[in-house]
């Protein structure tokens, strides 16, 4: 047999060198932190043997500080295509063992290449992010490299799903790209996101803060609202990403994939008929309502620890993906505040981008009153919900389970905002405001003049309730399409969704709207 071509032997050696990334010591350090390496992560994310790597031989081209370190193959990021449940995705995985996964010009070129391929092929782009941010020794080249990525994040938004999995310290530029993507998944104890790290803050302000308290997973899940999902470890984060893709289409032209029917579409739930307490001041769980209506175990809540007075997430109805938007009456009575408005508006727009019908469950006494909210811009933030629902062309259905007062009624997918079908439960109360507030305004003088003002106020409030605090008045004027028994909510919604599946809306030509961001 002829001697093997030495150039082929060299290729194998080069490939092996690329696999060694930043070297055995740094790979071991990554494992010592209970983190996986970039290649191990890709193996878990993608279907077996489906990864097709690109550009493994790219190396760093500039070093303006003449640090003279090794020019590692791959330049700290692995890119390529693969499959998740048999569907094509494009991925990049930053490799912390090479210059801390930092981004210079060539790493940026690789990431942009794979983003462009994802766009051209109508496939999701997934970033596994583990990076110290802009690579200092590449100066403005690294800043421009980030800018190239951000531009693509913005321009490809709403065309292909973009998912960011944060698997390490994502500093500076490494946090802005995720902020522009559709979903952010973080890992507890391992991922941090901040624009300026603890060292910089100490230097500039003298404030002492550790990375976890500054931008750890719990902060972004509960305080900033930046992260959508949290995982306990790399493995769980990657599995979550696989699961989330099951709800999303590969691009904005496709419909979302449907799951095999796993639950009876006719299933009624008698417990729903007793879930809303007779006393309107007593809370109940909207989470329980949602999980009884959607396909069993299909609901994935997003941002579950932030703005908990609002509830958003993805679920299946008879195997079809839907977006769920609701108030949670057991948190602040389901009132809408600034954060809840932002949470709802962004989610509605994501669903609309990706052809996910919207199911809205309404139980809210209105917008949160108060100086802090007014001065914080509740009008601007609340307006985003109106804008988002009004521009959404996907099927839109709502169910008023209890309170729908004033602005909350209007913004939560009300009929004349462009909803397709509006249901109410018999417990629904739809009015400009609650009875007490209304009679105080309308009957100020007669109440003051009454022999027993308290009794007179109570009588007038009861009269108001009889008149407005029920769904029949709204159904009588056409704002509600039907009043349904709570137990039949699931089959009625499934029938309505089926009848709206071919919905098509022509929108007026314009460059784009001007949402009050
Ligand atoms: C070049 C960097 C780097 C950087 C880390 N490294 N950050 N190299 N540029 N920004 C290198 C280290 O020198 C080291 O190289 C390797 O990465 C691992 O870093 P360590 O510090 O040893 O690791 P660790 O202790 O785990 O700490 C990781 C870290 C820390 C938290 C990320 O390195 C750090 O705070 N880095 C700076 C983060 C930051 O402020 N980034 C913002 C950049 S400005 P060796 O060779 O020893 O392995 C930016 C602006 C963009 O991004 C603006 C866009 C809007």
C-alpha cells in the first residue's frame, strides 16, 4: 500500500490541535469550575453526529499590544450547523480556554458568517456565550467586531429565532448581543452579565460588589428581567434550549412545528368552575388556570421571577404552539405596572414575529396608581402593550376570567384593539372602574347629603355592580363574543384556534412603526 500523503497526516494533526483549544491546563480549569468545554456543549445541544464545523483554522490576525501570545486555531469560537430534533440550526460556541472567549476581529468574522448563513437558510441561530467581552489587545477592531454582530442581531430580529445561552462571565459586549436576541437562558452560579464588571465599578465609584450580586442569574431573572429562563447547570440549559425550539418555527415564514397530540382536545376541567372565588377580593392562581387549559405539562413560563403580576409563556393547544399572556391575580392583584407592561409587550411581539397565536387571560383591576409609576413613565410603558397587540396579526383570543377594569380591559387584547375572539367567564367584571371608585366620583354630592352616607354609598355601589360588574353588559354591546363556563375553556379555545389557523391580514405599507420604546 502506498505511503499515506503527509499533507493528510498534517491535516489530522491540525484538527487535533484545534480540538485542544487553549490547552489541557485551561480545559481542566474549565472542568474544575463544573463547566463544560465548548465542544462538549455542542455535543449536548445538537443531535448526535449532526455538527458540521466551519472555519476551524481561523486565527487571530492582530495584536496591537504585542502581547505575543499563541495564535490559537479557531480564535476562541466554534461555529457551524447542526440539527435539533432533525431541524437545522446554526450555532456558535465561545471557547473560554482561548483568551477567555473574548471577541476580536476574526472571532467576530466567524460569528457573523454563521449568522448570515442562518438568515439565508431560514434557520435559528444559537449562541453559547462564555466570554470576557471585547478583546483588549485588538482595540477598536474588537469593538467593531461586536458592532457587526449587534447590527445582525437587530436586522435579523423577527426573521429567524435567536437564542442566547449564557454559560460564563459575559462581560461588556458579550451581554449586548444577547439583549438583542429573543430568548436568554442563564446558568446559576456560572453566568454573569454586566456592562461594567466589579473591578471597573470599584475603580470608578468605589462601590464594592461581587459578580453574582451585580449580574448573576438570580439578578437577571428577578430584578432586571433580562433573562427568560434559568438552569442549574450547562446540561440543563442546553436541554432547555432544545425544548424551546420545539415551540418555535425556524423562521418567520414557517408555522411553528406541531407536537404529537398528547392530551384530549375535548377535555373539560370541572375544577375551573370553582377556581374563581365568589369574593372578588380573594385571589386565585392564574398559573393553575393556564395549566388546566393547555395541553398537559406543555406550559413553559418565561421570566417567571420578574414582574410576577404578569405571566407569559409558551404552550401547546392540541399539539400546536401558542403564546400565553395573563395577569396573575395572586400577585399585586394582577395590576399592570411598568415592568409588567414591558414583559407583556415584548412577549406579544415575539409571538407575532414567529406566528404563534396569542391566548390572553385577563384578570386585572387596572394600571398601578402612584407617583412612582406615573413619573417612571407608566403611560409610555403601558402604551407598548396597546401597540404590540394592535400590530400583531397572529390569531388573537382572550378570556376575561374576572376583573377587566379601565385600561387593563382595553390593553389586554380587547375586541376593538383587533382581537379575533373574546370570551368571558360568568365571573367577569368589565367596567371603566371598580364600583367604589365609580360611585365616589359619580355620586359625591348625593352621598354627602344622605342621612347615612355609608349606607347610601353601599347601595349605589351594589346598583353599579348589578349594572356593570358582570359580562352581560359587555356581551350585550358586542365587546364579548360569548360567555362560557370555565370548564369548557379548553375545547372552546381549541375550536377557535382551529378556525383561525388560516388567518391572513394585509397590513398597510410603511417602513416600520414607531413603538414607544
Ligand atoms: C483580553 C481577556 C479579557 C479581555 C479576560 N481575558 N478578559 N483578554 N481581553 N477583555 C483573558 C485573561 O487574560 C486570561 O488569559 C483569560 O482571558 C481568562 O481570564 P481570567 O481573568 O484568568 O479568568 P477568570 O478569573 O475566570 O475571570 C474571567 C473574567 C475576567 C471575569 C471575564 O477576566 C474579567 O473581568 N475580564 C474583563 C471583563 C471586561 O471588563 N470586559 C469588558 C470589555 S469592554 P490567559 O491567557 O491567562 O488564559 C467591552 C466593550 C464592548 O466588551 C462594548 C460593546 C457595547
